[in-house]
């Protein structure tokens, strides 16, 4: 029997948790820049009864995105997209964060939006980090949402002189992800498909561990200690939200971002985490 096709980018903990939750019985194409990461996750999942094919791809390259889409389409029309590829503020310089997290995600949502099958759905992982950044102007939001992907990195707001550090770049990238989801969900809707974002707080994964050991380690440890939940989250808890968004119970949810951060953002504005 032909299987439904699920395209997953980023062979990390969050992607794997979502893929395990909703990917059973589906053909899963798992892309990562580090093929060893994709191989490792594919091995774990294939040995647990899933059907995962690892694929080397770079989210910052349109050519590479088109290549993984073509690979996935060998097995049928793409029905599910999970975008869990990304780099964090302690892992990469400003240019790489903008190219991978901001530009790459924009291209992926655009290209998958051209081929997603009727009834399909996608989820991209943004971040609570973007929620701590002050509001942008209506015009800046519109630019992040609708500027053609190839022109995004030339926007005034994204020029190097206007970006303070890697954290600021990451926050802009994640804000942009959520605005792109709003704009793209309109086009996905024309194909009978849905698209949403999940903005996680601190979730224990290799990426978060790099943050704990990076220059903002104390900031993050304080954040989860003082947030209402009093702890970091797990990738499986992100998968709980993804399961809702990607199931029929989420049929009326599209163009939305689910913040799932143990209340850290709430505490940052109105509780003990206020700066
Ligand atoms: N872990 C957290 O606390 C947290 C919080 C908020 C948001 N996020 C976001 O969640 C997403 C997934 O992160 P995670 O915590 O599962 O991290 P992870 O480190 O477990 O996985 C990320 C994966 O992305 C891959 N990757 C990096 N650059 C790539 C590129 N250019 N092309 C393809 N693959 C690439 C890495 O090799 C890695 O395998 C990221 O977008 C991250 O910003 C994570």
C-alpha cells in the first residue's frame, strides 16, 4: 500500500519527537545538513518500526530544499511537513542564523506550499525567544511576512548594522517565521492545506544544551527556574502540541503560532522574569 509522505527537516530531538508521534505508517524523508545526525535518528526510528530515509540537505539553500522535496515526491504527494532544522544564537554567527532560520524557513514554506497535497498540514518550529523582542511596526511585520524570500535579507531591518548580536538575529528570524506562517497559510489554504508554527520555550535538546553552556547559560537556567512551570520542557511536550495541530482536531487551526514555554514569556512581561 502506498504510504503518506512526511517531509522532516532537522534531525534533532524536536523533529524526532514529532515524527515519532505522527509519523508511524508514513514514509518519512528526514533532511539534515549533518548527514550523521539524519542517519542516527533514522536508525533509532527504523529500529522502532518507522520508515525513515535520511537525506543530506541544507535549509539555507533553495536548491537543496528543492532536492529534498523532489526526493520526497518520489514516494507520492507530500502530506506533512515538519521544519525542525535550525541554529541557535550560541551555535552560529548572525549571517548563518539569518540564512538558515529566517531565509531557509521562508523558502521551505514557500516551496512546500506549492506542492502540499489537499488535506495536508505543516508545522514549523519558531521560538519563545522572538516573543521577548518588542513589537515591530506594522510595516516591518508586513515586510517580514510578504517580502519575496530572495529579497528578505536585503530588508533594512535585517541589515548587519541594525542587528545587535546573534540573539537579536535569532529573535528576528523566529518572529519572521511566524509572520511567514500567517502569509503562507493563505496560499496553503488554497490547496486545502494548513500551516502553523510552534514557539517552544527551553526544551532540553543538544541545541538548548549548547545555550546552557554558552554566554547566556545563566540567563536560560534562571528563566526555566523562575517560569511558572519551574522547569525546562521536553521535545515530547512539543509533540503534544504538534499532534493537535496536525490532526483532524486541529482542522480549524491555521496561520497560528502556539507558544509552549511553561509560562516563561508571561513571567518575562508580568512576573519575576521581568528584566
Ligand atoms: N531546544 C530549544 O530549547 C528550542 C527552543 C525554541 C526553539 N527551538 C527551535 O527548534 C528547532 C529544532 O531545534 P532542536 O532543539 O530540536 O535542536 P537540535 O540541535 O536537536 O536539532 C537541530 C538540527 O538542525 C540541524 N541543522 C542545523 N542547520 C541546518 C541546516 N542549515 N540545514 C539542515 N539542518 C540543519 C542540525 O544539524 C540539528 O540536527 C530549531 O529551529 C530551534 O531554533 C528550540
